[in-house]
């Protein structure tokens, strides 16, 4: 984070690391099948994009677009596409999420880990409270695992991980919110987001 509370330097650093890793992989682009290249990208490149991304969740559209272009470059490497070839169909073939939905999945999975952790740090616990914890009445929301959204008055806090992850959580179907294991939850969220992306592209 820079002195104006922006994430330009962080995204620039991610772009440099991803570009360097892809440049190294491109030396073997004609020697490997797409499946192997996809595995290499998932093992060596995508972790750079994903690392600690919930810590800088409040990116503006320009920075998100930069990350999205990085992901598109990864897809072009896998399928030997040219610079301006469209990648949407190939991304669906790989079952990779666009960068915004990818970050949503990771935010939700991190939130799920918080909710299920018996050792959640005390400084975080006030941000993640079920609605039923704030009253003694047997309301319908008590059984739906809805979370109380923290009170906030600024756009800055509204775009933070705390608020956005809770809004995403409360918008999930009930059967997804009720999942008991992290792996199953992650898979269900991924499937849900892939369906939404496919629907929006029709």
C-alpha cells in the first residue's frame, strides 16, 4: 500500500513477477501440450496472482483489469493464442474464473475459514457475527447463517474485505452457506460462479 492508500505498487509488483514467470515458460511453449502448460501455470503463475489477495481486496477497476489481463496472458500461453485473440471460450474450457470472480471465491473461502476457526483472533471476531448473535428472538435469519454487516459510513470501508465478503456470503444460496467443510464449500462456490459467468456470456 502506498502513502495514498492505493494498491498500484502491489499490482505492479504482481504484474512483473507473473510476466517474468510466463516469459520463462514461453521457452517451452511449442514443446508441451496444453494440459501440461495449464498445470505449470496453476503451479507456478496463479499462486503469484492469488497470494494474499484478500489483503488488498479493495482494488479499483483499472487495477482489476490489469490482473485480468495477466490471467488472459496465461490462457494465451496455454493455447498458443495470439495477443488479441479472445480467451473467454478457452477460459471456460479450463474452468478458470475471471479475475473478479476468482477473487470472490477466495474471499468467500477465507471467510468460511474464519467462521469455522475455533481460534479466530479476537480483533477479527467482531466483524463476523451471525445475525442470531445480536438478539434472543428465534428469527428466520437465525437458521440461514446470515452475517451481520458491520456498520460503516465510508466508501473506503464498504469496499474492504470485511464488508464485501459478508455481502457475498449473504447472497449465496442457503445450501452453499450450510456446507460443513472448507473443500466442499470452495467447490460449490466455484461451480456457482462458473455458472454465473457462463450465463452472463450467453
